C-alpha cells in the first residue's frame, strides 16, 4: 500500500462530490470565523470575549459529539450532512440581518455562534466518516489527506475573502456571503449517491452504541492518550485563530480586518501544504512517531509565532504552524481509525470530538491571561504546555503505535 497518487480518490464518484462540497463549506467557515471575531472585537474590545466567541461554539463537540457519532453509525450520514448545512446557512443569514439592523448584542452573536458550532460538529464528523465509507482501505491515507488539502486550501481563500469583504463593505456582507456559500455546499452534497451500508446482527440502541464506543476508547491507554493529545493540540494549536483578531488589532500589529484575513489565510494555507505533503507521500507504519514529532514541532513554532516582532514573520510562522498541525491531524485520525473496529468509526470520531470540545479551555485561558499580561506572552505559555504534553504523554505512550 504506498506510493499511490491521492488522485485515485477521484475514481470514487461520491468522493468527488464530498470533496467539492467540503471546499465550498470550508470557505464559508472561515468567512464566518473572521467576521465573528472582528464583530466581537468591535463590540467589546476584549481579548477574553474574542476567545470566548471562538471557544463556546466548540462546546457542542463535548456535549453532542459522542451522541452524534453513535447516531452516525445507524443513519445515512449524507442526510445528516445536508441538514447541518441548512442550519449553518440560516444561522449566518441571521447574523447578517442582526448586523445590518444594528440590533445584535455580543451575547446574541455568541449564542448564534454556539448553534453554528452544533451544526459544525455534525458536519465535521459526518464528512470524515464518509471519507472512510466511500474510499477503499488501500486509498484511505491518501483520500483523507486529499480531503484535508482541499478543505484547508479553500479555507485560506475564505479567510482572505472574509477580511477583504469586511475591509471594503462591512461585516454584514461577509456573513451574507458565508450564508450563500453554505447553501451552495448543501446543494453539492445532495448530488452524492451514497447509501448507508447494511448492518448485520442485532441493532443496539443509540445509548448502547455510545457506551460501547466510549468504553472501547477509554479502555485503551493508547487510545485514551490520543484523546488527551487531541485536546491539547486543539486547545493551543488549532485554537490560535481565536486570538488572531487581537494580533491584527493595535494591541500587536495594527493591520485591521484585512490583516486578520491574511493571518487566518496563512494558517489555513500551511494546513493545506501539510496535508498535500501527506497526500502524495508513501504510506508508512510509524504514524505514532510522526504524531509525536509533529506535536513537538508545533510547540516550537507556536512559541516563535508568539514572539515574532514583525507581521511578515508572524505570517510565515503561522503557515509553518498550519503545516505541522495538519500532519498531526492526519496521523491522529488514522491512528484512531486503525485501532477501532469498523462498526465503531462514527463513535470513534465522536470521541475525538469530545477532545475537540475540551480544547476551548486553552483559548479561554490564553484570552484571560492576555487581558493582563499581553497576548504574546499568553500564547507563549500555551506553547510550553504543548511541549510538556509531547514529552510526558506522546513520547512514552503513542510513538510506537502504527
């Protein structure tokens, strides 16, 4: 298995539509994120509130992630995906209306962002599980990496568009553009012919499925360690976009919404490069070692970004951070899926979503610390946490996993 071109994935008709819909969805996500961050910054001028607006929408990953995963093991994931798109289209359209009429408060904005977080949880879980359903086992590393490549490449475009739209026309047009793009994504997903695979044997209830999945994940030291590492990577690595609006403000670089779009795009572009490298790489067995190295390099890159004295250097380091986090994400997903039974894929992704949901603790901590010690020092402290976990958890327990 190895040396295969990721373009083999396009031999699967449904993968083409899943990939295309994901591209459109990713652009909308980053337009939405840039717009929410800048709106909350304008409403409050508070690093903590900006971090909160990013973190609270992640809580549904903890509250409903395992349940959604259990449901996804029993129903057609295509319909779950389309339903979530409808919610995200309506939510961002509502935000556009609130900003246009100047009737939105910061808590109402955050409340809608939480609803969008619920839909995003369903989206992300369903998309990744569908990749494994559609693509044959020998193509899964390449197919998953290619899926990440497309998602992150267009994320960069969405972030740039979001910042540019805000700079030129204001915040409400950015939300409206995001709503329209979500609608296009949902239409693309309807073109999939995917049907749920038949399941044999007795059918357990959703709650029984949920309990069985959690028992399996937490009963293994290695899988439990992967969940802990996912929480740390989410909190202090993938959580960094929650504070980019502060870096773009006059607190650090003073580059405005256009600069926020550039910072966000650099991070997404780096993720695309990292995923592309794995998509075209030969498959190999030392994935646990790869994950451990990626986590250690994440801490170093994050520390460098936190102290970068110039905007251009910060952009470069953010791109590098995206590269190593993309590698980490792919290794983590493959390791979890390789170590659970096929019938537990949805629940395994649900367990990973628990870790993602716990992750917002990191941005909240950094946002709180940024209020009295500065955002750069706060992010540097987060880098130290990542390094400590890489040394104490990843190196002894995960590095030998395949």
